[in-house]
C-alpha cells in the first residue's frame, strides 16, 4: 500500500516534516540519497519558536543528549559604541545550537524508529511521476517508483525536483561563508549568539556544543580565491573585529586551512504547492543565514503542513506558509543588507538600528521577537522599520550641517528612504494577500 506522504530529502526539514505528519496519523516514507548526514556546513542555530516545535515532535531531548546547548538570544557588537544585547523574550524558552551532522544523525535515528515512518537511504529522486496534472510520486535513480498521496520536496535550496514539478525560483548569490570552529567558552556573553561588525562582512558566532563556538564570516564575492589566499584574507581582514581569544582561534584555523567555504544564496519562490506536491524548508526559499531564520521557518513548514493536510491540503498550506515566512525573508534580507552596510542608505540605517537597540529595552525585545518568529504581525514590522528609518535620518542630519556636507547628507537621506520604503512595500505586498 502506498504511503500517505513521500518526503524527498532526509535532512533537517524532511525529518521534521515526516515526524509532524506521522504524529498527525499519516503513513510516511522518506527518500534520502545519502547514507549519512551531509558533511557540508549547514544550519545549526534554532530560535525558541522552532525549539518549541521540536519539543512538540519529541525531538528536543534527544538533541540535547547528543550535545545541543541552549542559546539565550543575540548580541550585536560594532566599533561605534556599546554592544546591543537582545535576549529572547521571557517565558518563550531558549534557542538551540548543535553541530549539523550530529543533529541530522540523531534525528534520523529517532524519526526512523517511529511507527508509520519508513526511511529509505541510498536512492536519489530523479523525476516526478504524474497522473494528469497531479504529482503522484517520484522515480529514483534505480528506476524504482515511489508513489504517495502527497509528495513533499525537502531536498534543499538547490533542489532539482522543485523545477521538475513546475515551481520556479529566483536564485541570487549574495556572498560566501567561511565557517570554522574554535574551542573554549570564548564568547563575551556565554550562551548568546553574537554578530560582530567591522569586517568586510558581518560575523556570526554562536555556541554549538559544550565548549565549542562556531564562527561564520561573511565574505564578499570579490574575495581572493583558493584556500590559502582566502585564509590570509580572513586573518588580515576580520580578526580586528573579534575579541582577542576568538580572533586568535580564527587566525589559527585560517592559517591551517581548517575551515569550510559555502555559498550564501537568497532563493525566492512565488509558489510552494502544485496538485499533489509541496515544498518545505530551503527548497521553498531561503535567505542569508545571518539571522538564523531558516531552521525555524522549516519547522513552521513541517507543523503547518501536518495541520493543513486534512483541511484544504496544499493550497491551504501554501497560504499559511507564506504568511509566516515572507516577513522573515524580507527582514532577514534587510538586516543583512543594513548590517553589511554596502551603500550610504544602509550605513545610515545601521547607525539608526544600533542607536535604537542601545537606547531602549522595548526596542530590543520587539526586534528579537520579529527576528526569531515570535512576532508575526506585519504591522509590527512596518512600525519598527519606520521608527528605525526616522532615527537613522536624525543620525544623518544631527548636529550642524555645513555646506560641504550638505550634498553628501542629502544623498544619504535619499538612499536611506529608498531602502526603507522598498522594504516596507515588499513586506506589505508579500503578506496582504499575495505571494509574488
């Protein structure tokens, strides 16, 4: 008998989706091409909103036993003033940091042992099987057909099956990520994720195991190629933006070539459902990983799909998914562009955001609530973004404006408001009845 659902991809998103569907009573088959976890660097940081979903699925305790550590919020550090501490809201629990291969290995063991779930490894899905205009399963690289009532595409941001089932995506290469590990409790605020500014790109550092810190350096597209040259670039350009102990660890790893390089893509989809099939996780879209929204959005996908399976199916799932995901995508893109400060408007916005966070506990609480998925109200995002824009404009025009600076400040203000109005308009379009 064919299963109710076929999940293509046995990574984080696919496993979470299978667990959620099985919990709702569905019979699920997972098709995964790799026998072990993907060794490439992938997401390791989950906000409390996502951790609560994992708790509901019975996966938090096994992940903590496997080495997962709590994360209490974020700290943003730059060289223009005091740091900004953004703890998660009280009563919402903590986030989770865990090494990606360990996380996937643990989840596979737990999920595959559950009733109503079958895990098939070593088989790659090549193409969809159709009955009329409906997807009814996939054919694997051995010619075997796997059929189900619903096919869930969970094969990541570079998904080949996404296009095969008739769904397009806009894919932009934003930058590269140099990911490495340092040993020891070196973070200024233990248990917090840290964003350090001052290098050629933002630096994200967070705990991902006992006494282990992951450092992710955002590297521009024009950075030197080749591991040796890139290592020298990282040592020379980023170390000054980091606290001494972490900087020493980064320099040592860079000099030894003990790091991984991966591409940071923005993947934007307009649709995530066709008759008989849906996208979940990064296959349905992703943003720059600076704000760590990807894994939390994937967990929302899993739960939303399970809850809508018997109530409207793919179409209802698509609507519910984009209402949650779109504001996160827009905000993640905006935060990356602003903190990366690539243009005059973004630099002014960065100064405004840092001034805003430093000056108000309410501001810090509201911002981390939006970033972590706790606050999903579009009007809240628009209000916060508008306020920051005003503060940034005050920063541009503060003090005595002498004639030589007038033209520059006018340019900055125009760029600032173009950036802000574009982001606000995009958010409203994506959450008030449209997915385009």
